[in-house]
C-alpha cells in the first residue's frame, strides 16, 4: 500500500522532504492529542530512540494498522533509511518512499507527528461511502497556514509528559514546569482579593447580605449589577460592552494620561486584548495581489499577529528589533521594511508591542514620538499593544502610552493620526487570564468605519460579562478612603515587586552561563535569551527537519521537564537562536529552573561539540 503525505502544519521549524510519485492514498495530521498519532519510546545505546508509528487505515472505518519507524537523536545518527525494519507485528506497509509522499515531519519527543488516512477514490466508492466534504485539501487554506508557537507542538508534548507522570511513568524529572506562557495564576500567583470579592458578589448577589465582604466591594457590585440587563451577569451586554464600564475605562485612561480626554464612545470592550486586535486587523485587510494589505510587525513578535495575518490572508511585513541595543526599535529599520514591502503589497498598518513580548523592552518617549511621526508621514494606521503597561521593572524605564504622546505632540498628529490601543486584565498585577477581559480605544478613526466595527462586534453578541466586571475593577480600584484600599495596594505591590526581582534574577543567571546571553527584562513577563548551538546540533536538527532551537527546546523538555518556546516561533534574525521563558514561576522554583536550564545547555553543547 502506497501512501501520500501532506505537510503537517504547525510551528515545527521545517520539514523532511522525500521523493514524490503518483499518489495512492494520503496522509494528514490529526488535531487531537493522542489520537492516531506517532508512538515514541525507548532509549538506544547511543541516545534516546524515537519511534514514529504510521497509522494506515486499510479500509474506511477499520482499525488502523501500525508500523513503527525507529531512529536516534544522538549526534552521529543518520536519517532513517527509506525501508526501515518493522518493529511491531501487523500488516506490513512499505515506508513511504514513492513520489506520493511529498513531506514527512519528524518532531522528536512529540507523540503527535502524523496520521494516515485512506484516500483512494475507488476504495471509497467500493465501500459505498462518500468522501468527506471537509478535508485538508478542501478546507480554508488560510487556516492551514496559521501557526501559534505559544501553544504549539512542544506544549502538546508537555501535556503528554504530565499525563505519563500521573500514570507513574519514570522520568528524569518529577514535574513539568510550563514556562511557555504568561499565565500568572497557573504558575501560582494569587488573585487580588478585591477583584474576586466584587466578582463573587456580582455572580451571587445573595452574598451582598453577608458580613464577610467589605462595604466598598458591595457598593461596587451593586453599581455594576444595576447596569446589567435584569441586574444579572447572566444577561448579554451591548456588543461594545456595558456602558458604565466603558465610562470607567475612559476615566482610567484620563487619569493615566494626565487628564487628556477620553471618550467612552471610542472604547470597545473585548474578549481579552486579542479579540480586539483581530477585529481591527479585519477592518484593515483589503485588496488583492500587490494591493493586498501589508501589516508591519516586530520581529521577534507575539505570534497572535502572524497567526491573525495568515488567517486573514494579509501580508506580514517584518521589521527587526535591535538585539544589540536591548531590543530597541529603530525608525531606519521601519523605513527599510516599509520600502521593501511596497514592492509587493500595500502596507497600511504598523503594530507596536510596548512593553515588548517576547523581548521585554520598554520604549522611551523619544522613540514613541519618532514612531508616531513615521506613521503619520507614511500614512500608516498605528496599533499599540499595551497590555503589559503595569509591568515595568527596570530602573529608569517608564511606560508612556501612545495615546498620551500623540496628544502631547499636538497638531497635526493629535487631530489626524489614526490609532488603536489595547489593554487587558490578563497581565499586569491582575493575571486574570481565564476571564478574558480587555478593551480597545480608537483615536481619529473614521466614524463610518467605527459603525462597521460596531457591526462586526455585534456578530459575536458581547464580550464575557464577568471579564467586563473584572476590567471595571482594574480601571476603578479602591480609593484611599475605602476600607479595601490598604489590602489592595499591598497585594498589588507584592506581585509587582516579586516580578521585578524575578526579572533581575533571570537576567543575572542566564548571563553567568557560557553560551547564553540575556538582555535586561525591562518589562512584561518574559526573557528571550540568545543561545549558542554547536554546528553539529544545527546539522542534526536539519536532518530531523527541525529548527535548531526547536530541537534544543524539545531535548530540554524531554530531559528536564522544562517547557519553553523556541525563538523560531516568534521570529529571529537568520543564524540566531533563542527561546522565550516566562518569569512567572515562584521564586523558590525559578532559581532552580534557571540553573537547571543553564546546566542542560552546557551538557547539550558538550554532546554536540
């Protein structure tokens, strides 16, 4: 039986190309973990052996036959032969070497590499079954191109390892530390008491009669419930969010920006900041071919942007941050990227992430002014991702909102430059990721386009109302005269002080390790260190069809239980290798994690030197 293999989509960093021949059946990846997936196991004399099981359904609806293909991750191992020896019983299928097998993707340590499905039309007709309407070949190709490294293949393998540990499988570690994502409470951060008190009162109003809640929390809850349909959080809100909370957000922005006016009618609540970012991108994307919308995004970037642009079939225009200057943004680099992109698309927007994710830099006011002037001169819509505005740690660094700087620059910028700025309850000191609360404020947007934006948001009915409530608490916290003020301030300061200490520790430990270089973590929740990888490791990764830093991160996960995201998932300059690691683990776990990671890098370097 011959098989044909379609590329397995995902942030894998590369593929293993094999010869091609006329197809007999086809190979497609399955999305669910552990279903029709590759099998992995064992350890060979020269290194860990990995077995990729090719599941070949010989008839529709029948149980798949299994064939295991062994290979080794040791530095000396060559690519698997084209006719490997079967290691399990069952129907014997030749390893796919015909031209019908276009691409195989090998990802060591990940039990999810590929599954095979029968695609022979005559066999389908023989069985009296119709072909599926929706297949990888007929689905939206833009969706197939979407990649999201933060929750990509390496995280799926981490989930498998956690399951194996629960089942008693022996590993060289006792727990998986998921340092791949900025999920504060999953890493042990405690919720802010006042936020949860008000939320509890809103969810269960009978608690308003309880003496266990402070009076200011009750007042806040009653005020919010009065603004809800039927005085219940279970009711839909208007699509742009509860008007009372939009007004709270406007007052917060005015306080933050020193009195610069903010109109609640220009504020739209959203399902986290991500939903609002995608909504604005949808408004911007238009045209075909050389007139297709291009969007400038920083490299390294948060993969939401590349994923959204791929889904919308827009053109991603990369501009590189300067690693040698602590990931600084250079307007000359913006101009280079823009001029080059105008040869093949129509650049219409410029995205800025400040403080930076994954790079942790905080932009100086002078830089923001230069960016605004550049966007104005080049007629670019500005998108300011400011979800980490509370997370600034480095001495001498300060958060400046694009809205404030724009206003203080005066005409013509303040009256003409289009801007959308985003914030969220998921980050900062709050860490309330699961409630999905956020907002976007638009400035100088065409009123007719705002109506279209309102229409687009109405299709999704409304953002989660509990998330809106939490946002209200973030933008209107207890006042100094309120009974909850002292506890709120103390809890907030503890969280931010701990994050600042962890940012400094991360930079220090990594920079003491040979072959690892880490810029100061000025803000946000991540470090993005650069790692030196030996040429033999790079060669081995290429043999496996992997990005070198994916190979490094997968080996790190398998041997230490530490889950980080390879820099190739965020973008990086050619020939450089990085990984993103959150600084969120508690201090008692963070230092051993950093030391273990540094020790693994030294061992990895020796192994491939």
